[in-house]
């Protein structure tokens, strides 16, 4: 197996996935809330729940794309739709307004002030991610733009494992960042700038995908 053939596809997947992770979403605010209220361990367990839910969508997307990739016309259409979806996400990020990412009003009201068990923290993270329909669309898009008709299943499985670990370790990294006041100040200061840069990058990636399909 010549792994060099898949470097470009993998690089695109890693880059687009990481850019998406940079932008604060519902999962981010759940992690911030649990970490601030219950400590680092709670944040880490919540991150694990989020990562496991993402893994569910990753596997569903992987097997879905595997079943569809033999149909060249449909597979091409999925790639076009995926690229357009990235373009849409990039547009939203580019037009995002500056906001207080650590304000309590942004936290889901499902999180209680009372003491909770670690299992409940896991469930909060899992439900936050599994009930977000954007996750299923995003991972389906990621696989549609990074998998070719002849991509071996072993390579596809590696892509899936990589994305799962990326979500898990990134969210744990967020836990440690929000546990430090200096880091929180920096995140608040540059969050909107990061969103706009992320939007530009996603738009660029989607345009390159569409150009390569022509």
C-alpha cells in the first residue's frame, strides 16, 4: 500500500477538522460550564462523553460513505454538497459577532448547580454532541471530501480514529485552558478573530475542492 497517495486527502481532512474544532460551539460551552463548576476531572469526563458521541457519528459517516462510493455520480454529488456545506460554515464564521464566550447565559440550562456524579458528566457531554445534528452533517462532509473511490478501508478507519482522538484531546486541552485565568483572557480576546480566520480557511478549502472536481 502506497501511503503517499493519501497524504493530500488526509491533510485536507486534518486541516478542515482542526479549523472546525477551533470555533466555539455548544460542546465548548458545556465543557466550560462543567470545568468551572465541578473541576478538571468533570471537564475531562464531559470531554470523553462528547468524543464518544462524535465517534458514533464518525462511524455512521464512514460506513455510509463506504456504501455510496461505488456510485460515481452520487459520490460526486455528495462531494459537491459537502464542499458547499463547508462554504456555508465558513460564511457563518466569517460573519460571527464578538461575544462573551464565558458568560453563563450561553451555557445550556440543562446543567444544574447541584453536585453530579462523573457518569452524569459523561452523559451531559454525550447528549450535547449526539443531539447536535450538525455533527452528523459535518462528519459526512469530512469523509466525502477525503475519501476516494479506491481508498482502502484501513485508511478510512485510520481517518476515523484520528478524528475521534482529535476531538478527545482537543476538548481535554480546552479543559486545561479554561482552568487558567490568563488563558481565558487570551481566548476571550482572540476568539472572534480565530472564528473569522477559520471561516476564510474553510471557504478556501471548499473552493479548492470544487475546483478539483471540475
